C-alpha cells in the first residue's frame, strides 16, 4: 500500500516540486495551499503522469478553524497521514525593526510558526495513536543564522528549528521521526513574494550565481522520507555551491 504524504504549500516552488517527485516514487498525496486553481491543475498533472492519487485541501494555514475544518473533510481512506511536510511559508519584506511593517511580521509569524503548529497538532495526534509517522519541517539557513534586516523571518525559522527539536523530544516514545530540512537560496517564488511582486528586485537576489532549484530540495526530501524505519535524518542544511553562510555569494557568473 502507498504511504500518504501531506504537503503544505504545494502550489509553488519546493512544495510543488516535492509533490511531483513523491508522486513518481510511490506516494499518494494530500496537497494544500490557498490558490485552488493551482492545486486543481497540479492534481490533474500528477494523476495523468503517475499512478499516484491526489487529494486537495484548499485552506489558509494561518487560520486555525479553516485548518481544522479542512482536515476534518478527509475521507476515511485519506485519514492515516504517514508523512507531514511542513513547507508552507514565506518572507515578507526586508527591513530594520524600527521601520518594520507589522502586517508583514504577523503574516510571517502566523504562517511560518503558528500555521506549522496548527497542522502539526492535528496530524501528530493521529500519528501518536498509530505509533508511527514522520514530520519534515522546512526550515532555512535563516533558521541557523541571522542576516541584516532579516530579523523576523530569521526568528520564525529559528522557531522552526526549535520546534523540530521539541517535537523530536515529545514524540520520541511514539516512533515518530522529525526532520528539519534547511535550504540556502532556492530560486522559487520566494523572493517575488518577499518583495511583493517586484520582479526586478526578486531577480537580483539570484543574480550572478547558481542558486538551488526547487528540484534539489525535493530530491533531499525524497531521500529523507525514504530512509529505513530505524534511521532519522535530524537536520540537513543544503546550500548552493556558490553560497557560504547566509549572505556570502560567489556572484562572479554575472
Ligand atoms: P514559494 O513562494 O514558491 O512557495 C510558498 C508556498 O507556501 C506556496 O505554495 C504558498 O501557497 C504556500 N503558502 C504561503 N502562505 C500560505 C498560507 N497562508 N496558507 C497556505 N499556504 C501558504 O516559496 P518556496 O517554495 O521557496 O518556500 C517553501 C518553504 O521553503 C518556505 O517555508 C520557505 O520559508 C522555505 N525556504 C525557502 C528558501 C528559498 O530561498 N526559496 C530557502 C529556505 C527555506 P499559496 O500562496 O497558494 O497559499
Ligand atoms: C530563505 C533563504 O537566505 O533569503 O529562507 O533567508 S534566505
């Protein structure tokens, strides 16, 4: 029987690439996000190209009630989630604390920390009952270092690192694996979102060096979730060859 994996934030970037690679490797998928039309076309594409089954849950992870209601709609045969990939997340803005946009702060904290907690609470309760499961939290180099004006985003990803450790301790007795996957710069919609649609500014983030691509992180996630039952990858930092630490880039290519 195929394992069921729930991927949050499957409408773009790392979540979308992970959906494809897991579907190609014998998993059935629950895909989530706010942009329903993207979820519908992703389901159609995956079901046409692989023998995976895909179930859509369309909700805003910042909203606890919406998240709970969405999970309640899962039919019996989709209820036993084997793997939860906490990927939905974002950075909004880049500014000093004294002139930071408080709406941006709330969006990052609500998505990257509270959203991750809301869904983890629901899914882990069922994993504990079954005595097995795997939670993969998408952290960041920003969860390990703080860079200028990245204050709140970095804080949310440091929280993801702390929550990963906390979950691992809490779930130790219940056979549940918990992993953090922390990427460096990945060329996705991330910077477009951070800079609110400013394409030039988003493009400049990846200028002159070869970044990671979503596929690179999807391949890492595939590796992490296909280890034998007795092996857990605790924490994996994946960087572009052209990036050292959070703000040192070899931009000699451009
Ligand atoms: P994208 O912007 O390409 O994708 C982000 C995904 O998160 C989308 O599917 C989006 O779906 C979803 N999402 C955002 N807000 C919400 C919300 N409120 N409710 C539900 N879903 C939401 O970025 P990435 O693929 O790069 O980012 C994925 C993860 O990787 C994030 O946690 C990010 O912090 C992390 N990361 C990214 C790096 C990078 O350089 N790109 C590096 C390190 C970590 P929708 O808008 O449809 O709701
Ligand atoms: C995303 C990468 O370096 O912009 O987590 O924070 S970075």
